[in-house]
C-alpha cells in the first residue's frame, strides 16, 4: 500500500492535537501582567507537551519518509501511536490545572511512556516490512535511545509519587534527549535524506 494517506491523516491528527492543547489555555480576566501568573503552570505544561508532540511529528516524518510501502499492521500501529498522542492534551490540562501534583504528573509520564512504546512498535513493523537486512533496520539498530527514555519515564513516575517536581524535570530530560530529530535514518539510508518539514 502507498503511504501518502497515512502521512496526510497523521499530520492532520497531530495538528488537531496541538490545536486542542492551545485551546485549553484560558484567557485571563485581568489586563495586566499579574493576571497571567495563575496561568503559568498551564503554560509550562503546554510548552513541554508541544515539544513532545513536535518531537513525535518530526521523527514520524523522518521514519515514514524512508519507506516505500506500508501494510495493514503498520496502519494499525500508526493508529495506536495517534491514540496515545491524542491523550496528551488531557494529561497536559490536568497536570497544569493541578499545579504539578502527584497523580497528574504520574499519569502524564504513563501517557508519555505509552507513546514511546507505540512509536517503537510502529518502527519495528516498518523495519519488518522493509526487511531485516534493510538499511532502515540498520538505522534503528538496538535503539538505545528509546530504552534509556523508557527507563527515565519509569523512574520519573516512581519518583513523582514522592517528589512530583523531580518527575516533571525528568520528563524535560527525555524531551531534551529527543529534541534533535533522529539522525540515524539519514546516516544509514542512502538517497533518503529527509527534506525540511514544510
């Protein structure tokens, strides 16, 4: 199957996710700078979630660009990733409105971890479609970055039970690890240098 509809649908869903997140930011009732202060937790939550959604969009764009065809399993795995991404606005709003308290931060970490797992499943299915000896398979290798991220997510969720702000800081650490789009594909897949996102 051709990949164009998967790309278009994914881009549309991700755009809607970002739109929902920004609509959750409420306009303050006052007209001075001080009226913005109560919204600071929600805005900080929005920034982190926007970064995460951007990371997934960038890496999804890179990964799908490298493949020539997809199958039904890939379509379902992609929907799985989009499902977990679609929960980011909910956990973002809950975390911000409750000023980074224990359970919202733990649930936020759980959703981030499930996004990571869904992305790994999608990547592995694309590698299976391309073949074990494909350049795409070589590009993913043993995927240390994803394993490190999963370990940090689990640690952050556990720590958040006692120290929510430490858990929240660890989510920023994972975001910084992934802030640069995954370059393994450009290094290993000849002729597949990914163009800038438009």
